[in-house]
């Protein structure tokens, strides 16, 4: 079995605040690998595989059921309730 070229979990296991409301959630709904294209190194394109977590929002009045954590400096909040 081949291992992923690069895969890391840059965030500690801690609750996250959703981008849509101020409620903090520690209820992990799932995890998935997100690919980030980066600048080429040595003429070869580099893809960073980032393991991010999807949280379930605990705010019953919130329109978003789940949200994906954002890694500061790496990801942007483009996934707001869309399929991921
Ligand atoms: Zn929410």
C-alpha cells in the first residue's frame, strides 16, 4: 500500500467556531482530505493534502447544520454549507 505523498493535521483537537455564527462546537461530524494547490517547487507543481474536520453546529437557530474548520493562512471559507 502506498502512503499519501503528504498529509498533515495542522490543528489540535479543539473546538472550532463556525463562520456563520458565534457558537463554538466540539462535535466532530467527520473528516476529509482537502487538496490545496501551491506554487511549483523545482518546476513541479505541489499539492498539499490537508486533513480538515467538519463540525456539527450546536446552535439550533443556525441555518448551517455543519461547517468545515478553516486553517488560518491556508484555507478560505468557501465551503459554507455546500457539498464537500
Ligand atoms: Zn452555526
